[in-house]
C-alpha cells in the first residue's frame, strides 16, 4: 500500500513540473510577442488609399492633361512651382487623415524616388498617364505616403 502511494506522488510531481514548464513557456511567449501584437500593419489600407487617389487622377481628363503638359525638365517634384496646383489639391483633399502624401511627375524611363526621408515607412505607388487626343505623351505619376 505504501508503494502505491509513493508511485502516485511521483506521477503528481511529474505532472506539476510539466504544468510549471508550460506556464513559464506561455508567459515567455506572451512577453516576447507583446510588441508584435501591438504593432498593426496598415500597409494594405495605405496602398488602397493610394490606388484610389491615383485611379481618380488617371480617369480625370483635365488632370491628365495637366500632367502631360508639365514643363521640362523632369521629374517635377511636389514642392516645385511647375507641379500642377489642381493635381496637388486633388491629392491633398483625397488623402486620409492618418497619412501625409506627396506626388512626383516623371518621364516613363526615369526612376522616381522621393528626395526627403522622414525616417518613417514610406509607401509608394505609381500610375502611367497616357496621351490624350490632343497630346501624344507618356508620364508617370508617383504617390509617396507615410503615416503622421
């Protein structure tokens, strides 16, 4: 009878040790993943907002003409006086509250990059602006956005 009680105590101690290891591992996983769980990924929302703005510009004949007739030399950065004010207003109005966005007009063969670095994640989308009936030209409009 004494031997059976000792065997049961051994199994109980093994189960207790296993549960203790599981508790410690669970706490460690929660602590290690705490930073990851709090960080939300907004990249899909940003890209959808950018594409929405760019598609609206792409389908607007007036804005397309302004982009295609932008004066040389290319690229035309956001801060430049040659950047069409109507286009700047459209981008500013359509930008969600949680983002800052700037545009840049480039030739199709140019690499279009943002000149400033805010130290934040910058999301970029581009759209081709093709010629109208009056103008035979191709340009690229890049939109760069980052969170506020």
